């Protein structure tokens, strides 16, 4: 959080100079723009998922072509108001840097042809940049499946993108290529393979950590999934032998362009979640995205009742 607090302090100083006549304040009336502003602020300044964010009324600023836009951050009884700048046409948010609020980070992520879990027509999309050898990714995968899909059912869709960290994970690239070989024939088999690999990473690595043996294990698992699903084995064998990394590397380049330097990283309708977070905080982000899309989130789970001391 150091970047967030540094820019917060700079912001408080930067808005102090200058004054003008004060016409009637105006709010952000467009809910789409309001949502994009929230996504930009949360993503660019690392606002924690459990901190509430509310957008105030616009007011004149000392910067030509921009209005001041107060944004309130609150958690519990603590709160802080930070003045940003927004262009008079409502398209640009500024604070030493400027961000295009007509777009969100997900607009640059290519999900064409990627396997989908959940409702393909859902209004909220969760994109996960995943490394199949990463233990934290395995834990995030477990949080998404089945936990998130059981909670949100047809309200969300989940899409994975490849980001194998090949410098530290020697079989991650091979695993991603194999997963894409299966996805080319059947999206459900892709997910079965990803489920298995995330649940059995130690099996793939092996006790002696022999990369060649890991590659053999990945090929064997891919063949097993393909046989169960009755895929075209000739096409699969050709793909496994070829080990074409083109699509995987293109996905990893997208991750790099987004400033991703570790996995997992989720984007929930543009709102970025770097790393593994508790389920309750993940649900906060999804709930926000659902409400912004006009969908009512499911009610919170009932608290678990302790039976300690009962007779």
C-alpha cells in the first residue's frame, strides 16, 4: 500500500491552491462512468477490497478543463476524503497521472475462444491470470471452484488466461500448452485438466523434481482426460508433440502489459485483485460488480453457530 498512501498525501496538498466562484455542485449522474471511476481508483491506487469507496459531488478546481471530484474512502468508523480531478467532459480522471474512465483494464484482455465456466451470458466476468505450477494459484482455483460458482451460480462467468512464470516454474509452460491442446477440442475437458493439475501439483513435480518426468506426467494426464471425453486422439497427440507456445506467450505478454508480475491476478469486471485474498473479500468485489451491473448479489451466508458448551 505505500504507493496509495503516498499519492493520497500528494493529492491532499495538490488541491489546496486556488479558488473560484462556487456554482451548484454536480454529481456523476452516469452509473457506468461512476463504476469505471471506482474501478480505476481501486486498481491504480491499490485500495484494499474491504475499504468502501463513494464518489462525491463535482466542484470547480484551479485546473482549466477539470473539476475537483472528492472520493471518500471508509472502513468502519474511519474515513478519508481525497480530491481527484475529472475533466469537464467526464472522460478523464487525473491525479498526477490520468486514466481513461471510458475503459477498464479488461478491455485490453483478449478472451476470444477461451473456455468459460459459469454462465456464458453473465453480466459479470472474472478473468484469472493463472500459472498451473503456482501453489497460490492452486489455492485461488479452489476458492473459485466450487466456492464462487456455488455461491453466485449463473450470475458470473470465469475465464482463465495463461501466465506461466517460467523462470521459477519449469513445467508451467508445458502444462499451459497441454491445457490449450485440450481446449481446442472441448472447453469442459480443459477445465477437467486444470482442476486435476491444480489439485495434484506435487504429483506432477515428483519427488526428484525431474522436469522431463513432469512433462511426461502432464502428457499422460492430458491423454487420460481426452480418452474419458472421447476426443480426437490423433489431433491431441499432434498438438502435444508440437508444443506450440505461441498463444501462451501472447497471453503472458498481455499480463506484462497490464503490469502483472506475479500470479494469481484476478480482474472482476475490471477491478484488479493481486494475489490470494480471503473469500469474504473476494465476495465483496464480486458483489460490487454485480450491483454495478444491476444484479442483486446473493445474501451473505448465515453465521456458523458454535455448539461449544451446549448440553
